[in-house]
C-alpha cells in the first residue's frame, strides 16, 4: 500500500505537468543521478519562479514526504476510478523513466568509446614526432652559434658606420639649405607657392639661428628675397577673379605661414571671391540667341545652381578654414581677427546679386509661373549647404527673395493678362469697324467678354504656384495678398484707362493703385480710328465689368489665399473697393458720353451744311416742305437708336405725336428772355445717363445747340426764317419720338432759341408761319418718316 501510494503520488505529480515539461524534468533527474556534466547548471539556471512551480507540482521531491498520509488523502478524497487512473499513470511514467534511463546509459557509453579512440590516436602521433623535434633542437643550436660569430665579426666597425651615417645626413641637410634659393625660384616659376612656403618654413629657423655664419647669412638673404617675390605674387593672385576657391584658400594659408597680417588676408580673400562670383554670375546669365523664355530662365538658374552657388559655398568653407588657421596663431597675433561681419556682408551681397539677376531675367523674359517656381526651388536646394552654415542670414535673404519674386511674377502675370485684354479689345474694334450688323457686333462683344474673363481668371490661377512658394511665411503671404489686390485693381485700371485713352482723354482714376496704369496698352488703344459700335461695346463692357469679370476674379483669389498654409488674411479680396466701382462707372460714362458727343457732332455737321449752303439769307420764295437735312438727321437718329437699343438692351417704345410745340413771335419779351436763359443754362456736355433715351437726348442736344449757334452767325430773309421754323418744328416732333417728355422740353427750348435767334437776325420784319400752315407742310414728311 505504501509503495502504491508513493507511485500514485509520483503519477499525480507527473500527470499534472505538460508532456514537454515532464520529459525535461525526468531527463534532468536522470542526469543528476548519474552525475552527467551540465545537469547541475541547468537546474541552477532555472528562475526562482520556475523552481517554485516545480516544487509546488512535485510533493514527492520535498523533504519529509509522508507516503501514508498522501495515500490516505488520495483514497479518502478520490473514487475507485481515480485510484485506477493514478495506477495507470504510474505504470506509464515508470516505462518513460526506464526508457530515458536506457537512453542516458547508451549516450554515456558512446562518449566513453569515442574518448578512448582519441586518446589512442594522440599517443601514436606524439611518438612519431619525436625524431623531428630532435632535429629542430639541433638547428636552433646551430643558428645561435652563427649569430654569435656574426656579432663578433661586425662589432668593431659598427660605431664607425654609425658615425659616417650621421655625417651623411648632416651633409644632405646642408645641401638642401644651400639649394633653397634655387628651389624657391623653381616653385615661383611653376606657381607652386604652397611647396615654396613649406620649404621656407622648414629651413628658415635654422638659417636665422646661425645667421652669424657668413655662408648661412648669404643663403638667408637670397631666401628672403625669393619669399618677397612669392609674397607679392600671392597678394596679386589672391585678389584675382581667375583663381578658384581652393587655390585662393591655399594662397591665403601660405601668406599666413609667411607671417602676413590675418585681417588683410581675409579682406583680400573676400575681395577676390567677390570678383570671381561677379564673373561667374555674368557667365550664368548670358542668354543664347533664339532661345525661348522658359529655356532661357531654366538654363540660367541651372547654371547658377551648379556653378555660382557652388563657388559661393566653397568660398564660405575656405573662409572658415582661414579663420581656423588664424585662431591657431598666438593670442597676441590673433586678437581682433573675427571677420564674421565681413563674411555676412560678402554672402549677403552674393545672394542678393543672384536674386537681382533672376528677378531681372524674369522681368525681361516672363516665363510661365510653374517654370519659375521650379527654377527657384532648384536655387533653394543648391543653397541648402550654405543655409546649414549660416541659417539665420540665409533664411532672411531667401525669404525676402521669395516674397519679391512672387510679387514681381504676380505683377508680370497680370500685365500679360492686361496686354491680352487690349489685344482682344483691338480685335473687337476691327470687327466693329468692318461695317458688321449690330447682331454680329453683339456676338463679338460676348466673345470679347468671355476672353477677358478667361484672361484674368487664368492670371489668378497661375498665381497659385507662387503662393505655394511662400505659403509657410505669413508676412510674405500677407504681402502677396496686397500685391494680388493691387494687380486686380491694375487690371481694371488698364481697361478704364484704355477706354479713356481711346477717346483722347487723360485717365483720371480714383483708386491709388490705379493712377499709374501701363502706358503701352494706352498707346495701342489711343491710335484706333473712331468706331461707334466699338464705343458702345466699351460702354457695355464697362457696365458689366464689375459683375462678370472683377467679382469672379476676386472670389477666386480669395479662395486661393484662404487655402494657404500660413493662413493670410484674405478679407481684402472679398469684394472690389468703392474706388474700383467708381472708376468702372466713370469709364462707362466716358465711352457712352464720347459716343453721344461724336454722334451729336455728326448731326451738327449736317445742320451746319444746311444753314450755310441753302442761302437762307437770299431765300426769295416761301418754303414748301422741310429741308432734306431733316430726313438725313432722322435716318441717323434711327441708326443711333438701333445701336443703343441693341447694346444697352433698351428698345424704343412707340409714342404718339401729341404735345407738338409751335414756334411763334407773339410771346412777350419776358417769355423770350426766360427761354433764352433756359437754353443757355442747359448742360449740353453733361454726363449722359446710361440708357437709350438719355443717350439720344444728349445727341440731339449737341446737334440742336449747334443749330442755335449757327443761326446766330447767319442773316435771314423772311422766307429763310420760315424755312428754319419749318425744319425746327419737324426736328422737334421727330425728337419726341426718341426721348422722354422732360428731355423733349429741353430740346424744344433749344430749337425755339434757334428760331428766335434767326428772327432777331432777319433783314426784314420777321414773319413766322401759322401753326396750321406748319402742320400742313410737316404732316406728309412726318408720316413718311414714321412709316419708314
């Protein structure tokens, strides 16, 4: 029972473990039992946690294990099935232990057999080597004997040989000293100034130490003479632009070794590098004949990045090397040698010169924005090494350059768009000047408006890469916003000033940024011939410019700026300023006003010919019908009315012929004076309202005012005065068909004043036609005109 309890306990202990863990534990126990090497180490290397787990899982391994108590507990708590299960587990474990024990015995036996074989082989090999070892011992004895004999043979002459070698070395040194002037001359001829300085530094201390010896003093004088020539050559060479940075650094270090003043060396080094940078920059920006803008800018920037910037970085590195050599000088010689300010000035000048040349090239060639941004990024990448050496200075310089290039490129984009807009307007003038119908002119005006919208929106869109270039700099972005706003206003300025220049007026614009529009577009529009439909087209475009062009451009610009990384304030681009709106209104009024004045002067020209050529002063018979000039004016008025109605979208409404005004001489003097003063106070060239009726009223006012003035210059017979009365009556009636009632009254006053002026200048007693006679004479013509 005790044995069964012990076996059952072990079975419970082992069955509660995983198979791999159980196998490892069994092997460990067997190895420890048989004293196999490594077993104790494996057991001791296990962690305390693992040891505790094993102790908890194996109660049979503990000190003072009570088998009877363990068996009683198993029987008391378990069933018969549990006891049988434990017995089966014990049998399985015993078999495992037996197999593992046999395996351990077999492995140990194999190791023992192998060790025995190796030992036998070693004994055999050592026995075979004994004759060779004896021969080797004899050879060593012979070598020692020969060495002793050689030492006895040369010992007597060793000191003599050593003395002769010392004398030989001294003679070679003297030979070098005496040949030093010749060596320096050869170095001077070849330009090997570094070798000359090295030879001089090696020998000069000895020559100065023994200069009391005549021979050495003569050599020293020759050497100093040669070094003076070398120093002069290095001074002139250091300031030359043909020297590379590496050679300039070597020359500077040589002059330092010669004892020249460090401050002067650093200054001359920077002078020479400045000249070299200037020459390199000029070579980079030499333009090839026939190259386009994109190719020219890319080539120049690539050359600058590969040569100019590289030379600049080498110069800064070389300056640092010279400064390190200066700092290694004794303290009293190196005091006050810090030339960082001079280096900063040199780098600032070089970088600003590069930026200036790029800006000038961009101004002259005007490349696409994407190409420009790519070139600027290429320059920025090339300057990264220099930025790592001087981060604060380079960041300041390049930020300023980026802001400037973005501003200039934006201005150029909008100037290009403005130039294209002028070309579109010139094309519109050509289309209107070919005698095209108003429907064709309207189509061309719509195309022109679409082109102008495309021009300005394309300019805004092309600014996106420029904004991305400076998007991380808030101050630069804010400056860009101001520039963008100015250029949008400048685009409007070009249109407004172009309209005024075309009509021969000097641009008088309200917005400060619009007061200096580009001159070239103005000259292009100023030389165009007069074309009535073109003038009306300009008025129509000016009226719609804010809504169809400016508003879209401002909206797109605001959205673009709002997406910038730095978060610039885009509120200035929310809407055009009141000054821009006022200037557009002024341009529209100027276009319409000029059309009115030119058209009115054309009618006035007809009236002048009629007054001066009909000979009303010698008229000898009563009038039978209105003059031909009335019909001519009516046809012209119909043409003006059709043009205004088409372009302004304000068709004329048919009116009746009532409220006809009769001219008579029965008015009192007071009434005549009032009409005369009223006619004088009429503003013939006042601003024209932007509608068809107002424009036609202005045309008639110019023509009728001219008739009034022409009548004052002529003398009339009674029949001539009656002809003037008849023409004025029909002109007034026809004018009422085109204008509003209040404007018709003002026109009637001008015509009445013209008749009154003619009556005052009648050589006979002035007699006007009766109203019925006037009506009878005007009715046929009036009916035919209105029917037409």
